[in-house]
C-alpha cells in the first residue's frame, strides 16, 4: 500500500501540466485569429454629363418617287412603223421614240395647203371687186346694197383664208405627231406597243413611260401628333428652330446602308390624311449613280432644331422604374449612390436626350448599375473617352464628358 502513493502523486502532477498546456495553447490560438476586414466598395463606371443645345431629328418612313414622270401616248391614229430606243436606257428630251405611219397626214397637209391657196385666190378676187364698187359708190352706176355685198364678200374671203391657214397648221401638227419624241430626259420604261401595232389618239394609247430619277423625290409620312408636339416645343422655347439645319435630310436604304448623299427638305404638307393621321413631308436627293429607284422603301432622318439646355446620357445609364419613369443612378462627391428621375425627349444615336432630372456635371453610372443601390458607397471609375468625331458646324451639340 505504501508503494502506490508515489505513483498516484506523479499521475496527478502530469494531468495538471497537460491541462495548463492545453489552456495556454487555446489562449494562443485566440490571440492569432485576425479581425474580419471591412467590405470593399463595388466598382462602377461613371460618365459626367453636361448641358447644351442638342440637335433633334425625326426618323420617318417613306418611298422614293421620280422627279418627273411622263407617259408617252399616241396623239394621232396610225400603225407603229418603228421603235427607235432601247427599253430601260436613258433618253434625251426630243429624242425620237416611235414612228407612226405618216402617209395619211402628209396627204392631209397637202389638201389643207391647196385649200389655203384657193382661199387666198378668192380673197384677192373679192378684194378687187370690193375696191371697184367703192370707187363707184358716189354715182348712180351701182347701188349702195351692191357695195355692201362686195365688202361683205371680201371679209368672208379673208375669214376663209384664215381658216385655211389654221387647217394647214393643224395638218402640219398632226404630221409632226407621227414622230413620237421624248417630252423629258430620263430613264425609259417597257414599251407597251410593238412594230405593227395600231394606236389611237382618241383612247390615248400608252406607248411607254419616261421617269427622271436624278434628282429623286422621297415622300415621307409624319404623324400629326409628332408635328403638333414639335410646334408646341418651339412655342415654349424647349426647341430652337431656324437655320439651315431644317433642310438636312439623311437617308437609310432598304438593306440598312446609309445613302452617301444628303438631301434637302422641299416642303411639309398642311393637310392631315384622315385614314392614316399623317402629313406628307417631301425631300429631294441627288441621284447621279441611279442608286435610288422609284418605289423603294427608305427611312429618312430630318433635323428639326435643337433642344435647349439638354443632356446626352448614354442609354446604358437609363433604366425605368415600375411606374415607367426613366431613372438614372448618380455618384455624388462622397461616392454615395443616388437615384434621379429623368424627363427624356428622344434618342440621339446611342444616347437619350434628357431635358430634366440631372444637374450639370453629375456623374451617372454607365456600367455596373446592377451592383449599386441607393445610399451605397461605390468606387467610381471614369469611362474611357469616346473616339474623336468631327466638330459640328455650330455650337449646338451637348457633350458627354467621360
């Protein structure tokens, strides 16, 4: 019994040492654990916007129409003897297109000329007779009635001669109509008749059509509502009108390509079509290469003035809330995010034209909008500068500073 006591004593001491070591180890581990770091603000891309006069334009659909159209029709009866042009080629004004059998009209002209000579001879005889009667009117050789009859016969002979001359002129005109010439210069169409066909003046037989396509008209349709709003904006001063910018028209073709030549606005209609609720706007475009053909569907961009004190805001920065209002997130000087409700007018390229809701120089978030929340602190990064573009003719372009 006495021999076991030292072993128990040593075991107790060993347990005590192990407990102290474990406690010290746990204390050391607690001291080595680092404190949690503060969250890093999300990175967003921003662009500063500045106010200015932003050009306004309207996109309108339309179709091309020829500058001049002439339907070539028969003006005399007869058989077509020859066609003197190639279908689809350009013709000059006065160029011979068709020849109609002229033999009957040459005969008619000769008959009219003979009638004119006969009337001229009758007038000469009547004039001589009237002169003799006038010399005898003072005596008793002839009566006053005979003198009056001679003078009347002279007047009738003069009228017959005038009618004969008109007959000659009519016969000459009809003879000229047997040579059908182009009334205008332009592009010829399909010939509606062939050699040997019989044409008639009474039914105005259509022979072919000529269209002048340089320049070319473009007839556009603008809703009366859009035109009314534009006039209101001009009256209120929100839109500045005037100057040559009203006439600038750009054209986009059916395949999406841009027509290289600019057009000029000719007129805007004043009557609203009750069926479509639109007015017709006509523009003229040079067409030296005949790229534009009649009947093509196109889109035209027409300058309509400029919006005063407006801003160009990238489309990526503009969203809409559940109520449908346009909004944008801005980053303040303290790098906190705030929401602005915008009043937009229209699109200008890849930008919205904003008239209200933003202060000059404010930074809008253009990338990383989904990471930002109102009141959140963010890390703003300035958007890279856009490629340089030629400066406009006037200082009426609002800039988007990046």
